[in-house]
C-alpha cells in the first residue's frame, strides 16, 4: 500500500518536448502507455481541452493515484491496467502515443517496493504486484552463471562474475540493503566510490528481468504503429542504452514508421539541474507513414 498519496509524486521528464513532439491537434485521441502519476497525460489534456487520452499502467498503485489526480477531466481520460505490450485497442486508433520507460520516482522512493538500494525493503521489484516472480527469487535461486550473464547483459556490469560469485556465497538475501551491501563489499575501492553506487547496474538487471521490460518494449514497438492514425506520432523516452538501442532500431526498421528525431532529444541543462533523474533521458519520435 502507498503510505500517503503525497508520496506518489513524479516530476514528468521532458514535458515541453513531449508536447511539441506530439503536435497536438483538436479533437484528437492519444495513448499514454506509462501513466505513472499522470504527469504527461495531464500535460496533454491541459494543453487542448478537446482531446482525449487512453492511459495505461501496469502498477495498480500508480493507476489508482492517477485516477484521482486526473478526475477533473471526467470522460476525457480512460484507464487500463496491464502491460502495454498486451494492450488491445480493438477499433481505436490514436493521433499520438507516448511511453516514458523505466521506474518512476515514487517507485524508487518507496522502500517497500524493492526497486532502490537507497531504501531498505523487500527484494521485490515488481511493477505489477499481482505477478509471482520477484527479485529475491532470482537472487536466491539462480545458478552462478545465470546470475553473471543476467547482470552482464541487462546491467552492462563488467564485474558481473565477481558479483554473482559473491551473491552465491552470501545468499539468501531478503532485503535490498543486504544485497547492495554485499555487492559493495566485493568490488574494488575505487569502484565503491565512483559516480554511481556499485549495486546500480545489478539492480537494473534484476528489475528488467523481473518485469520482462526489454521483451515487452520490443513487442510494444512492433505493434504500436498499427494503433496510430496516418501521420500519427509515437514518442518514447528511454533511460539507458539497452532501451534506447531497441527504440532506435525498431523505429528505423519498422516499415510503417518514419523517424522525426535523427538524434535523440535530451533534457536541457536547466531541467537536469532541477530534476537530476532526467539526466539520462532520451526522447525519440517517429510518425506513421
């Protein structure tokens, strides 16, 4: 459960750039497949009072909060809970689609969700808490080679073998801080005092696997163009190279899309200073031919 609604606050990344990229028109319909606290959907609905939004999130807590946050828009916004890769719009077609990938600030800041090594909590990491697989299942049950490969491929962690060996030696783990401290204990001193916490990439790898993020993204990008009206735009914000590579390649290779952004749009210096979590964001935009 959420501790308070005030805890579920997320500052939308690249707000002006998203609105500009969608080229919002009167009486249009848009699809936000990563609703979160409702920030981007709110921007779209407030930008033009004739548009409607279909809003999706797999996190039921986020969906409940966003419904309250957006209730003043009435029937201009509809909600659907689930993985965006499994969404079926039936006969609906959209003038624009947006996806803001990754973990929201509220998920990171709530220790009980298990996404962050900065707050102690259960090793969970599920965006959809109805699913069975948790991070602790992987950490405590997988073989050493499986763990090393996962941490290397999904975390791009060069010390993956050392970290996997330490996990095997020190498990079982039940909390985020237990795992983070074990990882920090096995890496060189200069690694512990680098720009990022030594557990960052391992936690990323676990989160991606628990939520099947990359496979879901690939499936979504293959089918989403068919949900667009002609000239409709799709805008995707990614936060690490694995996601961005998929978005870049899928946009390039899809027969029904034409790329608008030859290079990704990144946050301004001012936004990066005011919202440090935006620093790694990259926005790519394409439209349906």
